[in-house]
C-alpha cells in the first residue's frame, strides 16, 4: 500500500539489489558536529538495498559533539551514522572524499541534519518531497475515514476518494520521472524503493536505461540485471493452478531431472504405492521430518512402496549435500527453481514439508502425512 510505503521515509527499501563495496579503491571520511548529544561511541555502518544486515565499518569516540569516521569504498553507496546510546541514526551517501555533517539531536525534522555534498542534498530533497506527499495522503485518508461514519456524506466521500486516487497517481508519476532524470545513482536506487505501486510496464523503458546514465556503477548494473530477470519471469506464461491435490483424484503427472540431470517421470512408478515428498535442504521442518520419512521407507520399502523426493532447492550442491546428510536413498528430483517449481501449481501447496500418498493406479490416498500419521496410514494400506 502507498501509505505503508511512505511511512518509512528514511528506511532503506527492500528491493532485490545491493551495492557491494569490497575492493579498496577510495577512502572517504565523515566529520560530525552534533549538538545536544552526550559523549559516546558512534558507528559508521554500510546499508544495503536488500535485507542484508547493516555492516559496521568504523567506530569513533564522540566527544563534545565532534567525531570523525572513515572507510574505503569502490563507488557511491548508502551509509548510516548510529549512536551507541541512542536509537537515532542519520543516513548519507559517500559522494565526496570528505563530508561535513551537522545536526541537532533534538531536531527530529528532515530539514535539520545537513551533509554538505550534492548527492546528500538530492537525497534530502527527495525525502522532503515524499514526506509532503505522505502528509497529504494521511490527512485525506483520515478525512475519508471520518466521512464513512457520517450519514449523507456520499458526495463528499466520492470526492475525497477521487482525491486520494489522484494523490497516488501523481506520486507514481513523480517517482517514475525522478528515477528517469536523477543525476545521482544512489538516490536513484533509493527512489526505486518507492515503486511498489508503479506498473512495471512504466519502468520497462526506464530501469534498463540506467546503465547508460551510470555506466560505471556496479550497484546500478546489479539493479538492471535483476530487473530484467524479473520482467522476463513476469512475461513468461504462468502455469494454471489446479488447486490443492484432493484425495480420490488422480495425481498430476510431471517430469523433472534427477540428481544426475536425467529426466524422471512420476507415472513411471505406477504399480507401486508412492509417497511424493516435497521438501528442501533450506527447510528446517523438512529436515526435522526426514528421519521419520527414512524410518517409514526402511520399514515398508519391501511392501511395494517407494518414495519420490521433490526438492524446492535452487542450488544443486546444497540439495545433494542434504540428500547425503539425511540418508535419503530413494529417487530425488528437482527443477532447482525454489517455489517456482512446476509441481507447486500442479499440487496447489504453498508450504513445505508436504506430501501426497498415491496408490498403484495413481489415485491420491492421503496428503500432509507427518510424524505418526505417516506410519499409521502406511500400516493401513500396506498390510
């Protein structure tokens, strides 16, 4: 939602990209002068445009409001000053070798803190613009809530709903144009975090062009690569979900590659009772259930029963390692596409571990058999 997106004005957006400043190429320093703050340690942290935790790069002693921190970076990125004894922090961009920072800790407005560099001025102006639109949105939403409780306010409510839609549309136009015209790469990446409600079709001609505008920025290159991958995935025809597999129906057939890269088809196991076991190496509950599945396999494998493991892994090495570690000796297959696995829409499941027990004719006998329920059902059908 637009409101939720704007409430975190200075939060780092959770887009699918990151800047990686590992090579030592250029040093930068930040000289701080902060009023009304007690002496304490201050930390310089790098922030990432994904869900990676902030990384502490330097620590300094803040005395009488003064401090200096520094680090090495290959390109412009997003950083934060954090105080040891306080929850507050200040976000900035390292676009100059030496940046002066001034703030009053008692001034919580966006206007107060100051970093003397072009990129930080641009970031501040962007945030102020977004905050202004957020306030307009919040006040309009509050008025709409009030009108909903009033009788005879239908016309006013319609007008305010139209106004709210206009605010959303205007913001989407603003943020799209900003991304297309900004001269600052990191501010552009920051702005991309506010495109949740923007039609991806509007971003198609804009985002790929960023590599031309910022040809030497690896963070931008990463964004464009992942955006193109996202668009490609969105443009692919989506398999039609047939809903959850139901007891009594014929199990949908599928073919996937096994651990040796050879195609294997579920229906090739017709004539046996088959437990189709959906799992993944990264799934803790799956790994916890695996000893129970192994015990069931060893108990009933000589009674016309087998298991077909279907992994929702996306890294083959980790998949194979888990198979060996958990002693899963039956046939294993995978698309190596995570939850983009072709079995997900076929069987309609949205969480793992999940399994389906199939009789020799391919009919589903039961689903979601775990712990004692698995052994009880197998004892019932494999007499």
